[in-house]
C-alpha cells in the first residue's frame, strides 16, 4: 500500500526540512528520493562520489554523504 504524505528530514546541522507529496511504502526498508521529482520542483541535484547536494539557486537545500545507493 502506498500513501502520499509530508515527511520531515533532520539535516546534518540540526535543521528540519519538509518534503511534500512523498510516496510512502511501509514495506520498503530504505528511503528513496526521486531526482526527477526534485528537478521538477526547481531544484538542482548533484551527485558525486557518494555525496548528494540539492540547491535552489545559490542556496543549499540538502546535503548528504555516504547515503547514496544508485538504482536504475
């Protein structure tokens, strides 16, 4: 079963960010973030050496390292 909801993500610096209209599948053991959806929301997404960075203009929205799993 899939639900659509808002999730809160605690950042490395203690800030809490909201991701809206997230599809939640309780049976999954990992979290997935769709790069295509983020780009459609106007974010730029950079992935390099296992690190993820999302920006909107010059503002860094989210940074994550050692948390990236590539799927095709």
